[in-house]
């Protein structure tokens, strides 16, 4: 569980990245989850855009990704930001310390 301070830090990092994949009319699928998990193993932080023709809500997306231990950092506009820590990475994201 991320603290507010950690989420703010991750949001600031996410401003600089572009959406990596999209959720379209197919919605939330196993292929999407596999893609997200593979990307997060290498980068820890990702941005996904939800297309206009998708019926997926932010709450549905949050529940879908929480099942795999992925943190839902932010939902803004038609984009969501996800984070999953990977301690095996050499250049991992250093979050502010929990208090």
C-alpha cells in the first residue's frame, strides 16, 4: 500500500512518460494483464490510456489490476498510472520512506 507522499512522487515521474498500451473495446483481458506485468517487471511504472470506445471504468480497472498486486497510482482524463515494485531491478524507483 502506497502512502500519499509516495503516490505524489510517482505521479511526478509519470508526467514524463507516454502511455504504453491501450484498453479498447476488448476491455480487460488476460493478454492485457500479461503485457502489463511484463512491462512492470522492467520499468515498475507505466501509463495506460483507456480509449473512448471502451466501456471499462476506472474502478473496474483498479480492481482488475489489484488482483495481481499492482498499485493504482492515478486516474486522470482517460489515462491510468500503475506501479509494481520489483526489487530485482538495478535502477529501481526509490520511493520516499514510509512513516
